[in-house]
C-alpha cells in the first residue's frame, strides 16, 4: 500500500509507533501531512495549499524541474563511490571556488551540514594541534556528539559545557549586553572574545578555533554588527587559532547582496574554513567544507586517509551544479534582494501598528521579527509567537533563546505577493488577538464591579485565560 493512500490518522499512528519520539514534527499538536510541493507552496492530503516560509533547504524551490531533471539524468547514467575519478566533483568544486575568496580553494564534500561542521572541527584541531573552541551563546552547529559539545543551544539541556569549550556573548544588538545605541557594538562584542581568549590562556590552554554562524539563526535571526568578524579573526589568529564560518543556513545567495553571509562583514574579511550544507542540494543530501591549502596540507600530514563514500558522488554534484545554474539563470539573488526588502518594509510598517512587534531584522530572505509584551523591557512574547506560527496555512517557525522570534527563510523563489500575504495574515491575527484582549478586559471590568469582594481569590483563572489568549 502506498503511503500517500494512508489516512492522516493512520500515518500519524504509524509514525508514533515506528519513529523515535525525539524526532519532532512541525506543528506537533496537529501535524500537517504534505503530499506534494512546487516552488514555495506545499499541498496536503486534501489539496489545501500552504505557503512555505521556512524551507531554506529547498533553496531554489520545491521540486524544481531543472533539479529533478539533472538528478534523474545522472542517476540513470552513473552513481558510484567517490573514490572513482569523475568530472562532476571537480567541475562543481571549481564552480564553488569562483564564489569564494581565492584562498578558500580546497574542498571536502560530505552529506550534511552536521558532517561538514564535524570535519571543520577536525581540520581546525589538526592544523593548530590544539583542542579548545570558542562558540557563540545559543549557537547550534549540528546533531553529532562533537557538535552538541560546541552548541550551547543543545549542551545546556544535556550534559553541560565541556572544559575545552568556551562561550562568547551572542552579538545581539537588540537583547545583548551591547545594544543598538552603542557607538561601536562590533568592536565591543569582539573584545569579549579577546577577553575570553586571555582567560583561556590563564588556564594554560590554547585556542584551536572560533566557530560561528555568519548570521546566527537559532539565536534569533541575528545580523552580526559590522566589523565584528574581522576583529574576532584578528584576535583568534593572534592566539594561533582559525576562524570557522558556518554557512549552512545563510549561504548560496540567501542574503541577496552577497553569495555568502560572511561577506557582509566586508570585502577584506575571509574565514579560514567555511562550512555549507542545506541549500546546496535543494533537498538532496549534499554539503561541503572549503578551506585553505595550508590547513588541508596539515590534515593530510597526519597520514590518516579521509574519504566519504557518498559525499560528492556524481548525482549529488550534478544536483549541486543544477542549483548553481538556477540561482544564476533565475536571478534568485536579485529576487532575494527585492522581495526581502519588500517583506522587511511591510513588517516594519506593521511594527508601527502593533506594539507586540519589538524589532524587525535581517537581510534578503533571512528575516526575523522579535515579539515582546513590553517594548521598553523587551519581554519575550513566547506564547504569542507560538500562536502565530499555527495560523492560516502560512508555515512559519520560531527561534531565539525564548522562541519569541518569528523567522522567515523561504525558498528563494518567494514572490512579492507571497510577502504581502504573509504580512496580511500576521496583521489580521494580531488585530484579532488585540481586539479580543481589550474586549475581554472590558467585560472583566464589568464583572469585577459586580464581584469586587471576591475577584482577587476566585477569578485568577479568568484573568489568566484572557491574558494568555492575546499577548501572553
């Protein structure tokens, strides 16, 4: 029996029985069963359409015909172990090299962003002959044990921080220790890394790497302050370490203005290692590490052969080449610039109408809106954010330390009309919630007048219900 013939309830029951329960579904209280997709749209078992605002994996759009054609053609011809000589891997590496600074010219192909970050960690530690790593607070770099160890987002819920891992403040100019009114937040946050390096040295330890997403995503769709990365790289390299830029979420033109997120930090800034993943294969498992000749030579010098059976196989690289072609021929970077700017402008206008929107941030099609119950105190509106992500067949999700940031990382074919639909939906929900809150408070006032002597002890649940329904 084909899976798409199962009723939704049957599929869910089988998943609950057969799949590990730590593997969470989107919208787990009422999961959406998706049977097909095209571009930026998903369709459920009833043919209902959902606008996908979060599938940054399907970078150029779900089921893009050029991608499926390239995959099928190569699959029909050859797919084999990557230790056989083949054109696709070198042609793809050459195309990637053209998008990167000249010194990032050696490539290792793997199957996922987690694999890429694990390999980057190995490269850094082999090159420097040191173990210690500096990471940003709230960072997430993957699900392998080595990466859980350097992901505060995960390890704080598990065994805790290892001795060789050191956590620097997240350079968040909205919630962090240095905010938007600071004269030079990039320098100030970079100096916290310098202080951390000195602290590590006082313990008799040495740094192997500074590891950071070019734009922290799980941390809340954060745009790093200008000059931060270049200054951190200076401090880290002076201490004998290397700078690793995690581009798994932000690479391949998502920002529009730049092909890579780290390029936002200035033309002269170049990491020592760059990792990439999700968007490379448009849903096909394909990822990569790019580094320098010097680091690659040090990795080879350990005399331990590195190979990856599937990483960089002919089918994967054919798909990767097709993705690069589509980005160019459909001007998806230009689309990200235009549509992203339009969406950000609409969200900024919405901010003037709804006090719950504390900040709108991002670049291109990497955007976030921070929801707060109090703009002055910047109190996270976690419950409202969770409520918003479930509405009107618009697939959005939340991130940030308090899950109070609505994030937008849609397929790059997202349109002006899609942007307008999303904002109309958010506006409608917030308006209804605000209206319900004030109507409820008015009714509560009347009720209180009639029950003045007992309201304090008897009706806390009523107050809580009305309050939670609206804005926390």
